[in-house]
C-alpha cells in the first residue's frame, strides 16, 4: 500500500505561480515565475506542487511582489 505525501501546509488562498505572474503583470511590474520561485525559497514561503507547477499563498506572493518592486532601483 502506497502512502501519499500530505503537506502540513495548505494555503486557503493558494494560486499557481504562473497564474500569479500573469495577474501581477497587470500591475505594471511584471515578474517571472522563476523570480517568484526564487523569492519564495529565499523568504521561506511554502510552495506546493500541482503536477509540474508550483503554487503558493496569493497573500504571501503579493507581499513578496510588493517588496521586490520596492527594492528595485527607481521605485
């Protein structure tokens, strides 16, 4: 009998990083999926796998994006 992996972290507002990147592009400050993944790893934001795609909390991604935009030159 196989045991399935159960993640202790399940965000109520989980979104795939690709979908998040598409939505964040509408802010005028586009960000790539790979940058979102890197920021999540650096800041300890939990990600879960959905097939081949990573997903994370939309709330946490918004915070990461805000901080990323504010840290860029000319912001």
